[in-house]
C-alpha cells in the first residue's frame, strides 16, 4: 500500500525542514546569545520548540510504525526508519541532556559547541531519512 509511505515521506519532509531550520537559523542564534540574555532566550527556545518536537517525533513514530507494519518500500524503507530513529535517539541521549546542562550552567562554550555538532548530525540524519522515505515511495509507486 502506498498510503503509509506517503505519510512517512510527508512527515520526514516536515521533520527535515524543521531540523535544517534549527541547524541553520535557530541554534546559531542561540549560540550567539550573551550571558545576560541567556536565561530568557534559552527558556523561550525550550518552551517554543518542545511542542514541535513532540508533534514531529510523534508523527515519525506513527508513520514509521504504519510503514513498517505494511512492509512495502524495500531497503529504502528500513534506511528511512533507521535514520529517523537515530535522530530521535540522538536527541534523547545527547541534545536534550546538553540543553538541560546549558539551562543550568548558562552559555558554556564547550557545551554549545557540542550541541551544535550533535545538531548537525541530526540534520544529516533527517535529510537521509527524507531521501530514503521518498526512495521507498518511488520503489512502491
């Protein structure tokens, strides 16, 4: 069936767009925040981004589960699912804890550099997931 792959491609596209925007625009601004502005800027960022992350990651889980259950799409489907899952795991085990530490300590340059590195990896993984989801759709379609 094509519907699960269409949903996966749409959600992967939304996620990739979100992730690239965060990487290219949001985190560089966050990293440039002065110590005197840090608490307000980081707090506002955390409050604003959390609902988007929940919706997008939830969408990836639902679309991915449906596509996996359907099983169509070949190797490309499994690449899409693996890279999407890797993005979620990287967020949970590295980016979120770094944000937590930054929220407690302020704009520590080493922590910010680590966050920016992790975020670039998340952008790459999100783009690979999108490409693989589209490829899976092409294979079936």
